[in-house]
C-alpha cells in the first residue's frame, strides 16, 4: 500500500467513498481505455505525487511500465479556482503540470488560497492551468480585501489604513474618498 494512491473500485458507491477520503490540494483519477469502457473506475492519486506513488497508481490500473495507455478521468480540488477548471483542460495539461500546480498549492496557507481564488476570477483565462500555477506562486504581489466592495470603501482604506497617504488627521476630511478609491483601483488595476 502506497500513501496517496487509492485502489480501483468497480462499485460506484465504493468509488465515491474512496474519492471522499482524498484530500487536498488536488486529486486525479487515472484509468485505462479498458477500465473506462467497462465502467470500472480507476485509481485516485493525490497530488503532488512522487514517481513511486504515480507508478503504484499506474500498476493498479494495469498501465505500469508502459503496458497500457492511461488517461486522467477525474479531477477534483477543494480550491475553488482549481475545481472550476474543466476536466478536458486537466487532461491536456498532463501529470507534470498538475503535479507542479499541486505542489504550489500545497505550500500556500488559507489566506493565500483565498487571494488565489479571488485573483483567478479576473484572470484572462481562468481555465489555464499553467497560468493558475504561476498565479499561485505570486499571491504575495496581490492585495485582497474581501470587505471592500466599492470605490468609497477602497478610498477610505487607502486613506486610513494603507500607509500610502500621510496627512494630518484634520486634513483627511478634505479628501474625496470615492475619487481616491477610483484612482487607487485604476492605478492598481483592481477589481471589486
């Protein structure tokens, strides 16, 4: 038994139970054409995975040592930005790219994952796995304020909490916080 590899199951209820026991950051199901056509499922693999774990999963589906072609037949993640990626994109990306993404996700804390989910919503192509992996590694360059919903709130935050503007408190009332928020959003290319 290799950690990170879940056995093949021919029963859907057992398959769901195995799938429920998988945990983050990313899980894939590997199968062969024969298993797929027989409706027998495959082997779930937790990513990031080592070569040993991958080989064990391939052995479980009869595809070890190049014996049979295999493909990704399932894809899941508790990370919203990743979970919404279509299966076809995960299949096109392949194991190396998915493993890279999973390793990047694994090294992030909850706050960084929250920032990633928000930033992915405004990505040019949120289904691009490589782009998402790059974004995952760059969450430090993004500010995320889930409690700010408009230019007025952003202006108030910029004036009072960001440290970007330093003026005497009695002058703060002279600042139009809505205009300041609009300018800050434009300058930082921010989105609500």
